[in-house]
C-alpha cells in the first residue's frame, strides 16, 4: 500500500534571476535571461500582454532555436509554455523590439 503520493518535483523557483514576484517586463530590444542555480526538470513560462520569443538552454550558454509564444486572447487568458526540459536558463525577447509592445512574463521551474 502506498501511503504518500510520489513526488516528482521537490522544489519550485520563480523568476530566478530577476527574483521578482509576479510578472517581469521585457523592455524593447533587451533580452531577459532567467538562469536557475541548478538545472530544473520542467518549466512553465506564462506570457502576458504581448508576444515573445523564447529560447531554452540546457547549459546556460548555448540556446535552442527561438519558439514563438503568443500572448493569447485577453478574454481567455495568458498563453503558457509548459515543457519537461532540463533547463539551466531561459532567454525571452519581444517579438516587436520597438518598445511599443513590451511583454511581461512569469517563469517557474521545478526540480
């Protein structure tokens, strides 16, 4: 008999580099890079306001190709990227780098 549920993840981390509660802004053409102290086993990235490109990194140095993550319909809710990926770092950039469509995001990682 199992008396306690199996725990896949034992810790969670939010916005590890910026260390901010809630949403963090990506401004203009700047890159937002969130780096975990250790690799996490899974991430969820929630996008609010405007579209972004997301790049995942296994080692914190080399990044995979860009993934377009759209902000979604405000009446339905924010768009979410949820992946099981051993990530060390996540890079987020605005699709529109002009500064007129800055996005906000929240990143959560589990290990």
